């Protein structure tokens, strides 16, 4: 996956854009962050599958048998690491929720000021 191309001069979301276009750019930034978090969550799921030994290819063969936990202690350690990462993801989700609420507030204030 590649990141989308941006104009060489960069993007100045204020010049020549109306409030709705600005809000759409901000919502797109949230969407890209959510996509990144989805990839992190998927990687953590695969980490646990590898530790358990259920991460297999199309033929049912383990993708990397060397990452399978050899003991309960190793399995619990992998679980703790995944839990720590998911806590970080949850924190980021909360920040994105705040950002989304700010965008909604921005839209409601610009709609109100435009209709006066």
C-alpha cells in the first residue's frame, strides 16, 4: 500500500477553500489515521495467531513456526505486548473522536455564521 500523492507545493487548506471543503480534508485525515490503526490492529491479531500457532497460509501450513510460543509464559508475554499496543490504539481512537467532534462543531458554527 502506498500513501496518496500530494501536490508538490503542499496543501494549504485555507486558501480558496470553503468551510465544507476544509471539513472534508479534516475528515479524510481522520480516515487515513483510522486506516493506519486498522493495520496495527490486524498486525497485533496476526502476532497472537503466530504465538498460538494458528497463523497459516492457504495450504494450512504455519507461516512462521519460529514465532509460536513454546510455553505458557511466552504466550502470556505475547498477550501482554498485544494488550499494551491495543491500549495505545484506544488512546489514539479517543483523540480521533475529539478531532471528529471538533470538526462537527466547526461545521455547525460555519453553517450558523453563513446563514446569518
